[in-house]
C-alpha cells in the first residue's frame, strides 16, 4: 500500500503544437525554472528506458528549438523591427531590377537627315521638320509611320532604294539622355541594349546559387550586409562607366548583389523569425515591397532627366541597408543548427525583453546538451545545395518547386509580352505596372491562411496558364485580349508571391537559403529564355503564348503533389525535411489518407513506469 508508482503516456496524438502549449513560458518565473528542470529530467528518464531506446527520435533537437522560438510569440516589437530591416532589401531589389527601363530607355527614333536636321538647315528657326518633309527622305512602314532604322539612299533618291541609318534623331519628350541615346543602341545594335538586361539577369542567376548556398554556410547576416555594401558601390560606379564592356561587367556584378544577395537572404531571415500565423502577410509584403521598388524607378525617372544622376540616385538607395550590420540580428534558427546555441539563446532573450512578454529565458535549460537524438545525418555546416537531391522526398519536392518558380516567371513575362506596347507617358505606365500587383497581394494575404498554400498556388497557375493560351487566340490589342492578359497577370503575380512563402516553409533550415536560391535561379533562367521563345512568333504568333500557358498548366497540376505547409512547424534538419509531408498530396487529403508528420513521432507507447519505490 505504500508503493509509489509514476506513469507517463506517450502518444502520437500529442502533437508538436500541443506540446508547445505546455512550454515553461506559460509558468511564473519560479515555476518556469522548476518546470523546465522537471521537463528535462522527464525526457532523459523516459529515453533511458529499454522500451524507448529502440525508437528513433528525429525531432528532439528541433523540439527544443521550437520551444525557444515559441517564447518570442508569432510577431512582437522585436520581429516587427527586424522585419522592416529585411523589407528594405526588397525595395532596392525591385529598383535595381528595372533601373535600365529608364537609365537605358529606348525613345522613338529615326534616321538623321542632313538636309533637315543639320545646324544649317535649322538656322532659320525651324526645329522640327514636318511629316511630309520627312516622308520624302524616310520610307513608311506597314502602319503608315516613319521607319525607325531606314532611309532612302541619298545617292539614288529617285529609285526608292533604302539604306540603314548612320546616325539618329531621338524623341526627347520623356528622355533627355540615356545609355541608348549615348551609344546608339538601336536598330542593328539593338541586341547590345538587350544584352545589358540579360547580363543583369545572369548576375541574379549566379547570385541566387552562389550566395544562397553561402548564406547557409557562413550566415544570413554576413551575406546580407556584404551584398548591401556591394550594391551601394556597384550601383553608383555603373553610372560612370565610359564604355560598353565595363558597363556589362558592373551590371553583372550588380545583379549578383543587387537583386539576389540581400533580397533572398532577407526573406529567409523573416521566415525564420516570425511565427506561422505571420509568415503569410510578411512573405507577401516582400512582393509588395519589390513592386514598390519598381514604382520608385518610375518616380525618380520622371523627376530626374540626366541618366548619370539618375543612376547615382538609384545606387545610393543601398545606404538604406548599410546600418544593418549593427542593428540587424543573425537568424537564431541558423545559429542553433550551427551549434552556436549560446548566441541563439542570447538573441531570443533580448528579443523576449523587447517584446515585453514579462518572462525570462531559462538559458541553462536551452544550453544543456541534449544527447537523446540517435539519428545520424550530415552536420549543418556541411549541408548544401547537393543535399536537396540526395534523398527521395526532398528530391521530389525540390524538382517540383524548381518547375514552379520557372513556370511562374515564364508565364508572367509571357502575359506581359501578349499585352503589346502601351502608348502614353512611360513613367506613368511603369508606375501602374507595379501598382497593379497590389490587389493580388492583398487578396492572397487574406486567403492564404484560409485555403492553404498548395491549393492557391495550383489554382492561380492553372488559371494564369489558361489566360495566356486564350489571349493568344484573341485579336491582338483588342479590349478582350488586354482584359484577359491583365486578369491572368494578376493571378500569376499572386502565384509568384505564394511560391516564396511556400518554398521557405517546405525546406529545412540547414538548406533553406540554398533552396530559395535554386528557385530564384530557375525563375531568372525563365526570364532569360522568354525573349528567345518569343522569336518563334515568326512561324506562328500563337506559339510563344501557348508554350508559356502549357508550362504553367503542367506546373500547376504537379503542385498538387506537394505537401501542405499551412500551420505546420518549419523543418530544421535534413531528416526533418525528408520526413516532412511524406504521403501528403491533394489527392491523399481528399481521400482522407493524409500522412503528414506521422514519421516525426514515435509509435504509441503504453503506460510506462518511470519510478517505483517499494517497501
């Protein structure tokens, strides 16, 4: 009768979120300390039993990290401050991505006619020759407008022979100067102007791969801050390049650091800091900030007419990121996975005080070495891009996500090209191009945590692909065609926003930045391929749009085989990533066979005696 028996029950129904609700953070200061000690002793005692030693525990370290991050809450003053710092990188990324639209703008142009445009010909006060005067020197195109690159042969003006222009006259209504005007990058040199943007995209491509993996190895903060410094230097230096080759070199380097380094790293930092309920609005805010950078390009372009000063102003936006080295923190999740637990705990302790939650972090509890994990996997410091393809589940998710990034990018640009050229103030048009994306982002922010990532991504891509195909069979430039294109563009913009959140939540911490970089690389590859695919319109104008739409439809369907991440803890280790969402597809969910996370927990245990004192 005096025997004392203590029991505990371990069941898979005790989910990670339920265990999180019993964290020491819910206790008073004194009780919290004693409770954390009892919790630690209870884990060690349970896992020392023979009945439990055979059970592979794959989430022990992760659980402790989730407890630590749970002390912060989903979104407090600390996360808000860090989020704003990260968000500034999205503004500068959008600005640098579209800066050539104004700095290297291609205004309307025609051949220079010596008899009409020379100084002696205009000395009588006539500034602009009339259309009828120009038509006697320049042939008309199929639309009845003056040819941009041809003129009648001055040596044989009567036989209608045409020759290429040797010099040009530019319409300076909107652009007083640009790289195109300085170097005459039109007509037979038009490819040189396009090469400037292509080189920049190749730089973003390089940065997405190289800096993404580097951030997983040396830290998010280091890559972010060095990229910020380099984009400041390169953004200003490119304004003073005197010739084309050096211009291309600096544009390539600016692509690496301007729209890849800080932007992707800042996004990952935010996703690793905020709680599950705030990942969606924070992630969508990055897309809105990027669109804000595009609008900023238009605003500065309308105010500054000199292209050199304009580029310097664009480059000086890097000053917004310089102070981050002193005021921005490294990701506690990354520090933890690198074994730098004391730094991670100190950051969380400071953040908890800033959030004013009225609690203290039990540092000793989180710093004690946990030796209950029996699974062996590569260390966090050695994990990299190759690890995304070593195991079946991660490999399948990686390939699926890569196609999704590629399809989103190529469909977005395909729909933009289908809209044709818009006439009017180019700065206003560019401003509206950025503004039109906001309704999509606002809607996604409201719906994403209600409908889930998988269903929304798939639906938006399928509808966007259908719009792309339908627009190809409508009269180009008609009201119906333009409406379908813009409608589809809104859907693809929303899908593009979701895939950032979705990717960050699918992949484990140790390779998350590498995965995001790989996805961004695929998107940049699509952007570089789009102009080449459009060349197929010489065979049939419908071919390019149909190709874009079909790719979107295929990817949108394949997304249904990805696991849902809404409300799920983010995986940390490579083993977590391999186990995450195994067996969870849209079809298994509909049929009631969702297996998400069942591998993360040990099998059901019966009432296990922890201690028995007999007389």
